[in-house]
C-alpha cells in the first residue's frame, strides 16, 4: 500500500492566459490532516477543483489511493471515496435534510426503473443518526433546506460529508460564514474524523483553527506552493510571511 492517500505531480490549471495553478506537487498521508492556506486568488480552491474534477486540469497527474486517476467529474471522485464540502455547499434548496444527505446515493425499497420506490424511513433514520454522531442540531429535518439559516445549511453539508467519509475529506472554508457555536461544532466534527483515521485537506483563512486542527500546513501564493511546514515547526507570523510574499523560498516538511 502506498504511504500516501493523495499525491499531485505538476498539477496545473490555466484559464486562457491566466495561470491559476502552476506545477503543484502535493502529498497527503493516510490519517493526516493538512491545511491549505493562502490569500484570495492564491490557487487553493482551484487546486481542490482539479483534484475533485469539478474542472479538468491543464496538465499534471493525480494519484489517489495508490492509482493514477482521471475522474470525469466530482461524482467519479465521490464514488472513489473523496467527500468534499465546497464553498457553494451543493445543496438542493427544495429538498429536506435526508434527501440532501442521500442526494445521488438514495436508498430504495426496490429499484425498477420508473417504478422504483425510495426508502424514505431508512434515509430519515440514518440522517438522524448522522446528525447525532456529528452533534449537528437541526430542529426539523423534514424542512426544505431553503427555510434554514446559513449556518444550518453549512452544518448539513458538513454532516453529509462526515457521515459518508470513506477515504478522504476535503473542506473548503467550512466555517467562513458560521458563528462561534456552529464553528465549534464543525471543529469537533473535524476532530472526530481525525480520531477515525480519515485524512483531510482543510482550506481555511483562520490560522487559529489551522494550528488547532491539522498536522501540516501548505501555503499557496499566486498559484504556486511556496511552503510545506509541520505545524510544530512554524507559527502564525511565519505563515503570514509566506502568504504575503515576505518569505518566498520553498520550504518542504520532512
């Protein structure tokens, strides 16, 4: 078995003449939690979109679970075992919580083309179990998502990811729009993933959160990786220096 659950080699994405991501060499070990940090436009979300095939890369290689992969889209990535919380949340406003948790992986009483019948009770029961496990509090799971607050919507998206996490979790700014209490809930979910040995990539602007939750910090600047540091070997001022370009020499963690 490979030491790494995920590796990218020379991962590059150009939008016409704009080089959004350039030659990104990245690795993530089994069970490891890594933060990806950088200023707006540094290439963090672009990197995630290439790994999960939301967009097709310009060049480079992605190796997942020991095999080179070329996903056709994010559903392929999910089926391979990559669960992602995107900034856009990817929730269906008119559906309730169980329907959103099981969107694209519905449970059926029996499945026979147009005569298939959903097992709504099983999906609702498993949804309540998932919310309990992740300590996410939703007063009424039968409410459509559109009637929920931004924080509740975010927590539903994160609970879905944590409930179905299999090989890798990616979270893109999961607490950016949350209050203190909801942020604490999400951070506890992340700690729970660590206890279960599920590797994670966390994109965050919150350096306090980064130092609390991850093993290693990778800094992006202007589409390139400029630092790869173990958290115990750096500090917030050091990270900010790489983000702003005060420090520019590539540093690699062991």
